[in-house]
């Protein structure tokens, strides 16, 4: 079984946050005590062997296939 989670990035009150999009990612956020995932949480999730897949949040891009994203690239997306 391949372990992966699906996330997206949304802007909330001027801050980019990582939002879980699949049931597993939502459970991991709940386990961390948050509704969104921090970069620190994502590092730990990655260390547990999960692949992190990113999908744009725009409804216009619903046909877009999620892509695996590195933690460095994800950090760059969040800090934009």
C-alpha cells in the first residue's frame, strides 16, 4: 500500500496555509491538534514515509493531476 496525502495551499487572512484535502491528511492534522498542516508537521509526516501530493485549490483546475512536491518547494509555496 502506497502512503500518500493530498494537500493544497490557501490564503487565509493574508497568510498561505497548507490545507489537508484527503481523509488521511485530515486525520494527521487532527492528530497534530490543528486544522491546517504546518511545515514542521509535514516534515514529520514525510519522515513517517508518506508522499506529499499537491493540488491547486482553484476549481478551474479541477482536472489537474496532483503532483508530488518536495518539502523545500512546499516551503517556498507557503512563504510566497
